[in-house]
C-alpha cells in the first residue's frame, strides 16, 4: 500500500509536467515570458490547466502520505510535512480560485488566488528546504540526491528574483521567472517521489 502511494505520486507529477508541456504548444495566445502559469486557467484551454493544478496537488498529497508511512517522523520533521501539506492545499484551492488576467477588473476570486499563490510559493521553498535535510539519512548515498540539495538551495534566490520582477520595468519577464521557480519546486517533488518509490519497491538501505 505504501509503495502505491509513492508510485501514484510519481505518476501524478509526470502527468502534471505533460499537461504543462501540452499547454505551451496549444494556441492559447499567452506569452511564456509575460503570462503566468495561472493565466492558462482562463480561456479556451482552462480545463487542461485546472486539471494539471489538481493533479499536481494530488501528487503532493500522495507524496506527503508516502513520506509519512515509508520514512516516518522522525527522521522527517513535522515542519517540513506541514509546509508540504500547505503547498498541496493552496494548489488545490487555486483550481477554484482562478486568477484575473492582467488589465482586467479585479475580482474576489482573483484576489484570493494571489494570496494563495504567495502562500504556495513560500510553502514550496520551506517544504523542500526542510525536507531535503530530513531525508538525507535515506538517500544521501544515491547519485540523484545531490540534485535535491541544489534545487532546495536555489529555490529561495529564484523566489527573490521572482518578487523583484513584479517591478513595472521587469514585469515583462515575470512569467519566465515564475516558470523557472515552479520548475525548481516541481522537479524537486518529482525526484523525491522517484526516490521514495524506489525505496518502497526496492529498499535502498
């Protein structure tokens, strides 16, 4: 059962990335440089975009369950798991509270979306930063583990750059930096789910 959680989380993250790639090849009219990933939830392909967010949230929850049941607390810290749970729930809420496109009138849903996005960004950085150290006892000897450390270390600087691009003269590249930030967080989640899946199916110790 525990291995099912881990493998299901891996499948969910792969599905999420496939959906994002497909969205970027569809005639959405959005610019990868300027428009955010959330913008895809508004328009003719909104169904795919919102499904990808839901799948991503499900993957995070499945990974959370796999980490708890396969690795346990300790060595995992409750703080890291709580941040991971917050990340999953805020992502899930954004399926309902979709964004307002730039230049359009602000709505309550759009305002809530912005708040959820900020919380999810902080939660993502906090979760991977905390959990990377916690799982080191299990995966430090694995050749893939160093990538988790690198991703965790660069996530905060990228988030800072993302906030800087909110300045009017840099706003035109906000979408690009946001994609880089989300890629950092979600590649970490993908690798982590892969390691946990391998550990559950064929123990690494």
